[in-house]
C-alpha cells in the first residue's frame, strides 16, 4: 500500500502522525486490493481561515484502486477528527467495492443469472 500525505498549514506531532498511519492502515482490513502495488492512498490536510471555527481544517482522502477511485473530504476543527469522518465515509464504499470485485460476488451473480434463465 502506497500512502502519500500532504500538509498545507497543518502540522502534526509525532504521536499524531502515528495515529494517522494507524487509521489509514485500518482501511486495508476492509479490502485486500488496498495492499496491492497498484493501489495508493493520498491524504491532504489544509488549514483555511473561515467564518466558522469548526470548519478550519479540510482533509481530503483519495483512494486509487484497480478500476476505481474514491474521494472523500471532511471539514472539522481538528485534522484527526476530519480524518475519522473521512474514514467513516470510505468504509462502506470500500466494502461494496470488495464485494463487487471478489470471486464470491462474481460466482453469486453468475448463479443468479443461471437461475433466471432456467425460470424463463
């Protein structure tokens, strides 16, 4: 798994970087395709001046998988909170991708088509 991290106006201390790596690594438990060489994860954190204090930090996560790209973003006061929100949004998308591209799903779809053709 290749992970790129970009910071724009946001600084992480060593403990926060370790937490960030653990949270991103957690995504790999949802889909084996994330561990392939062809996949990558890009995390961008940007601090901006806004009227609302709770929207100061914007975190964008882009996941490149074979035949699919997922992109989510979240705005929060703290960068790790925004990352948590992004991961919550990515989990169901990656799970659905895994189901569609695993051998079990393909076999299930073939069985359904066969059943439909027999019924007709």
